[in-house]
């Protein structure tokens, strides 16, 4: 590298250092943090139930459904239906 | 059974300031507001600086930095390559800039924030105006470089990163970064030093 090149290099470096970065806008970090937390909050499930609770609730619903089906008398078309499919076939 | 969901934002919990980024990300994903704040505070200045060098406008730099930081919880350590969180953040700024560049109409002149716009009020003296003029010229010259060269200059010159680190961010070899810097410097010399003569 010649003396002229070195001088040019130094001059270029000096010039480039003139470009300063503006400071971070006030409150920027706070705004971004709030946005991240808000987004994260929105992603949370509507039913914040644990899997165990979900299984228990489904089991209770199934038992209640079966009990209702057994104890309720048949109505409508179901009331007129034959007692069993085998009877119908014979 | 109580069906209401607590929709209030999570409160700050004390977070040790010396925790590493990966731990903070894990805690942030679990809803730790303190960890989110610490992560953002730790990286926002750097990300904003890089975005500003790449975009040249404060408003756009703010948008880019915000986009990148909001997505930082998506960071997953690679299975084969482990570039690390800080590299990932810098690469995200570059990728965002590439996206913007692609969508931008080629004939649209975006321009830069002139340095004189930075401070309002006080009348500027001649020396200050001359320095600002220099600064504007440098900013315009750097912003005129192709994106890769601009990023190489930003990382290696302004962010003082090593060639190897810049190569990881840009996903190129060290030799390629050297070549980018060489071409960038030649262009900057032509623009800035030839103008002086």
C-alpha cells in the first residue's frame, strides 16, 4: 500500500466516523416489550385447563349423557321403532 | 366451575441481569414479563443502530427494529448449525431489509434523514453545518451501496464485528465478506474522496 493509499484509507475512515447514529427513541424498549407481552397474551388458549381437567370433564359429560339416554323414555320415531333389529328382520 | 380467564398482562418478576439470552427467551416464552423487558433492553439499541445504518431513516429503523424484536421469541436454536441468538437478530434485520428492498418500487426515491433534522431549535453554526454536510454525504454514500455491501460495512466498520462474525450473519465465507468490504470501500472512496478533490 502506497503512502497515498494509506492517507486515503485514513481519510475515508475519518469521514465514515462522521456518520453518527441517533439515540434510541425514548420509550422504545418499553413500547416493544408491551407489544411482545400483548401478543403473547393473545396467543394463550381460551380454556386454560390442564389435560387432566379436560379428561375429567369429558368423562363426567359422557356419564351424564349415558344416564340421560337410559332413563329418558323414547319419543317420536324412536318410540315406534321395533324393540330390536333382529325382531324386525324375522 | 369458574370459567373466567385472567386477561391482565403479566406483572414484572425480578430477573437477574446476568442471565444469558437463551434462558431469558425460555422464561419469556413462559410468560415472564421481566425476562421480556430485559431481553428487549439488552438488544434494542444494537438492533436499532444496525437498522438505521441499513435504512437511513429513523422512522423506518424504528419499524424494522420493532418487527425484529417482536419476533425474537420465535428464535429456535438450529439442530445442525448454532448461530446463536445475537447472530440471529442481526440476520433478521438484514432479512427484513431485503424484504423491504424487494417490495420497494425501483423508481421510488426513499431518501435519508438529513442530519440537520436530528436536532430542532438552536441555530447551527458554520462548523456544525459543515460537519453535518460531511455526515450527510457519508450517509448517502453508504446507503447507496448494494444491500450486502452495506451490511458488511455496517457490521465490520460501525459495529466492529470481526470478518468471521460478519460472515456468519451474512451466511457467506470470510473471503466473500472481505470481497464485499473491498468493493464497498472502493465505491465509498470514489464517492467521498473524489468529491473532495
